[in-house]
């Protein structure tokens, strides 16, 4: 088991190295450089030269890459070009806000989607399934900004329960953010529950029509035992990986929802950085996302390996 | 209390299609079973055997419904019970043993728990008593090291072990009736022989009644006292097994029995024409009319009823046929025919493919191999080792052996899918060592493969025309018209009509699909066809026809076959020469007549003894234990661990010498030939089969 963890960690490091190269190359090898990107059509020879001098852009790419990676490993991603502050300082609170929003959304989504998906699968083609499945298609096909807008219309404008947008700074205390996070959470939950529950439903149906579930029924076991002891573990195992993907998506910040509610998260920070061509900021957020994806997938893989007896003995 | 354990009366089940049409699966089935009776149920696939078996537990697959009739277990109508009452019967009074234990056991639960839950539920056992009972059950089905075994998960056991666990699970609730749904299909013949023996033993000691569903007449003959034959959802014949085997009175039973290849006779069996109707293709009158040689106007209009024949006996003999007396009077059926003009053992015959000292391994390659070497891991023994054989032009060489013996591995290497690790492969003067990508197109054309399962080897989205067009376009310069004509001609050659050109594989039966696969292989006009278990997925009735087709094509086209099969009776019918493989090493090789007569290699003997012959009273002999071996031993004889005739440490230490028995017949064994000649295996002689036929003649 330990060998496996070490091995998988090693692979994760390799993956992240490749991601770092790609992220760096993307922002570096494109036509122009930071300076031209930053100044755009207002570029002057002197301005460009000064900036290239300041950030050492005239040095070879490999040298700058090594420096960038070295600094990143120490938690230093340089200064933002627009804000002139350390990137880490700027990202820190936005990451916290995104984790808060994504975390809350996941906390609701995962149990809710699992429950709904399994109930729909258990009552396949009957009324509860029809209702849940139709609901999920509606939820999936309605864009998040529509859901968000509808929520604002109903809960803010109509009932006045929650503020429609966040006015505070990104570094506001969590307690102050709580009223603001409710509606974005609801929006994200609706969208991702709709998606996840369909996956769970399909897996449930496959497991329930499997020979081992039929066999368990023919042994005379009560329905509850068939479902909970024989079917459930086999339904949950394949969903873990889907959930990991979803989690990394949710926690990394979600641009549309953040814009609709003016929520100060990572997604918006990235879009701002892109529009201001704030290269150090883009690199840092891109790398952060990669780390989260790798981390969650690693976690999901290790979890399934630990929980699935077939994988356990295979990988020993 | 009535003696009758089970009464099925006029049972009709079916399902409703989305168009609202009702398709019947079982049609007016009536059947009774006494306590302790063992009833075999045979029929081609899709005839409703499994559906019927499941109704004995009050179970229908989703979508199915009972339309008429009843299933009464000890007088209680199972389909009139609620879920709770049914659950009390299932597993406790009626239990099922599934076809494939590997998919019927829950993968995330330990096998011990899966047995224990039945005991807890039905017998209320708990604690130490429960544990003890689980171990007792596992010991009962002859599983080794039961204490560790209960902690294992299903995937950690071999196929034979899993089937034993499933049997233990079935026995756990001490049921009065066991429904066995093809419990040995998919197992090696040696394992099957052990399982059948166990079932017989259980029946004798517990008196449990059994419904044994199978397409394997040999297995049924081994286990059952009574036989019922199902066709298109109806019981067409039902009687004591001796009676039905000796004098089948329904034309369908005759056809089925006649199409089984016999181990004891080197001929091809008679194939049955046509195929069973699909649900919904119900016609007026007898369902068997389109395939029946005895049918007349009466049969087309009046549905025959199940009636008793004149034969008196403890078990009534019933048949559903207007003309059973005529069938009976018509004499013996199922004559074996030696269709194949066997190749003379001819030293002059031109060698086509020569493999010399070929080693094949699935061991790690590339980076993984370097890592393994760096870590000083010992290299595992090669999967196939020192494989030397010659296939001559126009000859059929059969490779036989249990699963894991390396049969398919060798075919993969010849096809170029798996490069050999060492050794020479010479094909018509050219070196074949290169992988498939490195071979010239002409070589690809000359070597073709037919796979076991046509469902997997034919693209379901292509029409037959497209399927046959591909090799023609690839290997020959032909215009569209030429290819179309050629495809039509190929279909005629495999006895399908050009009407099939526009069909998709999904619109054909298994036998028809396999014919298309054969046609595709022959489209390339190959010199060598690799046939990998080509009839294993087919019903016996169809198998005979495909074998006949292969033999005919060979006679016309002169192609050589490498015929891979686990079925020794089929091999006897089709092969010129046979190589017996164990763990990738040749044990014995020789002309077919020599292989099926003493002296035998101990492994050949073990295999032959394990085959259940479709004759009542025929008893398979269990020579070797059915312990699965993951890897061949590193030295000595490959069969040392399981050999029933092991003579001592010489078997473990020294590679056995090649003993020359006759022209081209080699046995690799330390035991002197004279001793090997004294075999314990006695194949039923052809004379005895003739006698069976004569009995029919006499009546």
C-alpha cells in the first residue's frame, strides 16, 4: 500500500512538472512577451525595454523557467503586474473564498446527488425516477447564469433574503461573507447535482441489473440488505472518481457564478488577470488549478484502491 | 403430504414490447418434479431454459410477466406470494446455482460472508456456530484451506473454486430443490468433471431435487435421472434419461442428440438444419415444423399436445409430436459420418508453417523489464516454451489443453500480435518472427483468423457486404462489381444466400454470424487459418454444421487449419494431428487416431477421462486434481504437480524425454511406453454406439 502511495505521488510530481512546463511555455512562447502583452497597442520602445530589464525578460527561457519554478516551490510567484503586489497575497483570500463556496456546494451536492441518483435508479422508469431525471435534465441544460439570475429575482428581489452581490473586499472575514455565499452555493449545487445524479443513476441501474444483485435477491435476502450490502459499495466505488473531478472543478472557482454574484473568488481573479495580461497571476492560478486536479484525482485513486478489494489485491 | 415437490401447470410467460406487442417466452409449460428427483433441461440457447428455471424461484427478469398458469412448490403458487413470503422460500427451500459464479458473487464481499448471510437469514445462525457451519459447507464442496478461504474476495479464486463456493452458497439453506443454471459451462473439462461428481455426491447424500439446465448432454447424462427437452418455450419431450437417450421420439431431441460429437468416434455428427424461432415468431401449429423432416399438413395447423408414449416405466415418457410413432419407427438417427477425407501421414507433404523451439512470454518489456532486472527480480518461466511443430499444407493441426495452456498465445504469435522471445517461425520459406506491422501484405492475406465469438469479431455496424468487402479490397485488385459477385459467391460457399449481404450481424443467429466470419477469413484465400475456439460459443446443433463447413472448405481450398479447442470430441472429429499442451509445453503430439488410443500421456489421459460422454451411466474419471496452476514449474516435467502417475523426483528435476510411439507420435514422459499403454481410460467403442442405434432399429 505504502509503495503504491509513493509511486502515485511520484507520478503526480511528474504530471505537475509537465503542467508547469506547459503553463510557462504557453505564456512565454506565444508571440511577444509579458511586456508587449502588458502594454498592448500603447507599447513604446522605451517602455518595453524598461519592463524587460525590470523583469529580466532578456535572459534565456530555461533560466527564467528554473527561477520561476524555484521561487514557486518557495511559495513566491512574483508580483502582479497590475497591482504591484505579491501574487500570493492577492490569491490567498480569493482561494479561501473559492474553497468556501466550492466546499459548501460539494457538501450539499455529493450526498444529495448520490441519494437522488440511487433513488432514481432503484425506481427506474417509475414516477420518482421520471421526476428526478426530468429535473436533472432541466438543471443540466439551464445555464448557471440563468439559474443565478432566477435566484436573485426570487430570493433577493422578491423575498429579500440574501444580498444579490458581494460588495466587500476579498479579504473580508468569513462570517461577513456567509450571507453572500448562500445563493452562489445554491446555483452551483443545482448545476452539479443535476450532472452527478445522472451518473449515479446510470451506475445504479447497471449494478442493479448485474448478476450478483439478482443472485442476492434469489438467496431470499431482504431488499434492504441487497441494496445496502450488495449493491451500494459497487455503486459508490465508480462514483468516487467522478466526484473527484467535480470537486476540483468546484473548488478551483467557477467563473460564471462568481461574476453573476460578484463573488471574489479565483475564477474571477483569473479572468481579470487574463484581460489585464497579468502573466505572473495567470501562471500562478493555472498551476494552482493543476495542483488541485492532481491532488483530488490522486486522493480518489488511493481511496478506490483502498476500498475496492479487486484493486487492493491487484496493486498490493 | 403429497410426494410432488413441484407442479408447473400451463405456465405461459412473456414480455411486452415497446410497440405493445406481447412476445411469449414460455408457452403452456406443464411439468412435475418429485422429491429428490434430478431433472435435466436441454434445448438450444434462447429456448427459455433459464427463464423457466428462474420461475421455480418465483422470479422473472425485469419486463417479464406470467400470462397464464402457475408454479406450485409444495402446493403453494409462487407467483401468488408477496415479496416477504417469496424471500422465505428463496435460498431456503429453493436455491439457485448460477452459470457464472464469477459474475454472480458480489465482488466487494468476502466469500465467507456471502455464504454466512444465507445461514443467518434462513437458519438464524450466529457467532461461532455460524463460522463453523460456513467452514463445514466449504469443506463439503471439497475446497482446500477453508479457514483462509472465507476471508478471500471472489476475484481471488479460480473459476472452479468460485463455482464450488456458489454451490456451497446454494446448499447453505438446505434447500429441497436446487436450480442449476449451466453450472459448469465455461469451466475446463477436468474442473467440470470434478463439479459434476460433487453434484452427484450431494444429490445422493442430501436427497435434494435438482433441475439441471444445460446444453451439454454429457453433463446431463452424468447428473440426471430424467430429461426434459425444451424447444421454443415448450416442453417437447420428457422422460427417464435412459429412455430419451436410447430412443428419442421427438425429432428435435433426435436432432440434438445426433449433433453431439462423440469422443469415442472420429466422425462429424449430423448437423441440424434451421434455427429456433425467436419469441414472437409464433406460428400456428407445431413450432418445430420448419426444421422437421416428419412434418405434414396436420403439424402446420394443429398444435400437438404433450402425450404419453407407449413405453411403461417408473418415469412416464411424454412427447409433444403428432408423429412420434413414425419417428420411432424410422430407425436410428444421428449417424456419425466420417466426412473428412483424412490426410494420409505423408512424409512428402509440404510443410507450410514450422515453429522451432519457440518461447513466448508476457513478461515485462521495455522500462518495466529494466526496472525488474535492476531490482534483481527473478524472471518468470516463459508462458510457452520450446514449442516445436510443423503444419503441412492442407492439414488440420489441433491444439488442445485447459485454459491457460498457451493455445491462444501460440495463435497470437503466429498472427504476429505477440512477438516470440526466442525461436524460429518459418512460413513457406519466409521468416515470420516479425510482428504484424512488419509483415508484407501478402503474408497477412495468407494467414487469417477466425475468433471464438462472432459477436465480438464482426463489427455490429457493418453489413455483411461491408464485412466481406474489406479483405477483398485489401488483398485483391477488383472493381466494385467483382467484389460484390465474389462476396455473394463466398456466402454461397458458407451456405448462406446472397440475401444476407445487406444484413447486420445483429440480424443473424450465432451460427450465421460465425459463417460470415468464416467467409471473411476465406475471402483472403488464405493458406493457413487460425481457428480459435470457433465453435465454443455455438449451440451443438449449429456447431456440427460449422465443423462440416470448415471440413468442406478445406477439402476445396486446401487451406491448413490451426484448430484451437478445449473440446476433445470436436478435435477428434476435425483434426488430422493433435498437439496436447500443458502450461505452454507440448506433452504429446501425433496423428489423431494415435492420440485417442493408448498409450496416452498422463495429461491426455486425464483430459480424455474427464469428458462426460452423452450416454447414461457413463462416468467420468477424475485422474488429477483440479488445482489451478498460475505458472509452469521452473524445471522438470510441466505436469509434475498434477500428474496422477508421477513416478518420483525425476519428474520434478529432469525434463521428460521424447518417446517415439509411432510415425509422428511423440509422448514426453518419464514413464516407459509399455506402462503408459496400460490405460485406465476406456473410451466407449464405436461398436457400442452402433448398438445404441440398433436398439432404435429394433423397435
